C-alpha cells in the first residue's frame, strides 16, 4: 500500500519522464502536430470534444484565478486522487455538483441545457461546506469530500468524505439545485464518532458512492476499510439506514461483514442498469470485483467459483485478467453488455463482456481487452493515458472517455456498439490535454484531471481538475 500511495501522491510531478518515453516509443513523426493556428482545435468529428471558449470553458476557484477562466467558490482541490466520481449531474440536467476536497465543500452550479454553460448561484445556494466556510450553507462531516452521487429521482445528493469517514446526505431543491443536509443524525453516517452523525460500519476512508437505479439502496466503497458498505434508502426523505449483520457490508476481513474476495482498496464502483450487479474496482487487489445484488433487500453477495473477481495476477477464487494494476474506475455501458475499467498503474482502459443473465464478466479477447499507454504485448496502443482515473460512456454508447491524472488529458475513444471494443481516435482528436502533452488537442485548466461526467443528453462533458482547482466544460460533437 505504501508504494501505491506514494505513486499516487507524486504522479503529477513525473510528467517530463513519461513524455520522453512516449517520444521514444512512437514511430518517427508520430508526435508531429498538424498545422494549426495558435493551438486552435481541429475540425470537429463525431464524439470529439471542443472546450467552450473563454470563461465558459473553465471555472476555477476564486482564490486561485487563472487566465481566461471564470471563477467560482468552493473549488479548491476538486476531484482528488482518491475519488474518480467527484462530479455528478442531476438527472434533469439542470445542476452540476462537485466534491472539492480542499474546500471541504460541495460546489453547486446551475446548468444551461442548451449551451452547456455553468453558473454558480450566489450565497448559500451555490455551495455547502463544513462550518459554512466561504459563505456556503453549513454541513457537518464534510471533511475532504471526494465523491458525489445524485439519486435518479433527483431528490437527494450523497457525498463521501475521506477525512471524516462519512457519507453525507442532502436534500436537493429541484427548482434551484440548492442542497440542505438532513437534520441531526440523518444527515451523515460516519465510521468514527462525529457529532451529529450516526454510526456506520465499514466506513474507513470512504472513496466512492453510488445509488441503485431503483433508488432503494446506496453503496459506499471504503478504500482503507477494504469494504463496500450497504445502506437502505428511504425514498421519501433520502435518509439512509445500514442493515445489521452481514447484510450491511461485504469486506476482505471486517468482523460482522460478509467476507469478500479481492476487495483491497475499493476506488471505483458502478451498478448495472438493471440493478442486478455491482462492480467494484479495487486498487490494491488489482481487480474488478463482481457482486450480485438482491433487488428485494439490496444485499450483496460474491461467487467464489472464479466468476466473482478478475485479478491482474493469480488469486484463489478469482479469474486472472490483464492490465488491472491499480484498478481505479469502472462503468457499465448502455444496454448492460459491456463494462470498462481504468487502472492507474497499468495506465490502461480494459474492456469486459457482461452476461446480461448472470452479470458475470469476461475480459474481451486479444487487443480488444486492453488499451495501454505506451505499449504492452497483446494490447492496443493508447496515448496520453498516464495514471487514468475517471471514466464515462456516452449515453448512446458511441464513445468512451477516460481522464488521465498525470498527463492532465482526456482520452477520446470510439466504441463499436456490437462488439463493445474501443479504439482511441487518431491524431489530435484522440485526446485533449495541456500544452505540455504532445499530439493532443490543447485544452485549458486540466492539471490533475480525475473525474468526468456527461450530460444526460450526451451533448456536453464536464471534468474536475485537482491541480487546476477547476471544472472544465466541453461540447461533445455529433
């Protein structure tokens, strides 16, 4: 764990060496840029991204102003290294929520569905923070938030906070997007004794939160707890209760929880559209874990016959896959037939076929199974994918997008709908990145890009950038 955490902490400082390796690995002339005028973007093609111009294309924390970007409150450290789901859109597309770890806050933005632009409401409607800092509404247990999710009915927002070991519960005002924490012990659940928070189990370094499609359950992945905590959700209030005994959590080795395999350091999580399967990317097990969900109770279970986990190196009870070192984010494509995973240490995007009847995964064969930065035997070639984190599939399924923390890049992948295989777009259209990254379309305020999210209509993509203290806005071209 120590070596893994050091690599995460220092990854943004090693850009020069990876760029040199890229230059050495590519054929002569592969990095040559086509003619352009002052870094302007090439003509748009289907699935490509174009950053909105000027202040509409990026918002940075007002304490860290950057040339050409707009400013906002409560945006210090959005999308930290631990947290690949730090940005979420409301199902109605009217609001964007960002977990800002250094601000101890959730920043709130109103969204123009036609233009994709973001504006932050004034006063308490524009953010909610620990102790009400920066003129935000006041929250408890919101120390170092790193992941955020919105319920499908749009009534609630949930956030994990690593420093306070909490999952926080907010009511969302559908007309304004403003958040209000549920009162007393209903507003947060913590693995530590925190005033005004209820006690929870298996909440040690919570890193990711997701809501089931039916709205009945909330699941939290605990990085340091090596566990997934299970909560029942009251669909009227949004309040959470954790079932007793083994129904309330599944873990590598936690008393009272169900026992699971390959659950060291959960960092990414996704639920199939039919609600039958929960997939967990575990960074220290180097695995994607397959959990069956009981739709009537929300309880999770794992098969021990090899189908319950796919790991990077042999582990009893799991199937062996490739390029899963430091598994980070996971997402399920529309139609529930394909699953994709980013892996931080493998610098990869891996692809899996999902059984729609059982939820079991099988890594796609040959080069369809893995896309890797630089080169790896048996895998397809990826560019600007150093330390990939966030991951998103377009609503129509035509594209997959991956955020790479170390290079500050967003990779643009084409997806073949029938087979589910992905390939990076050629040339500059295949990635957006800062000036320091060769061969990509230039984009602004992307240092430490970690989390990405598409609008419900698939027309816009939003990202968080930890090093730039920014939210970036891109139009997705069709």
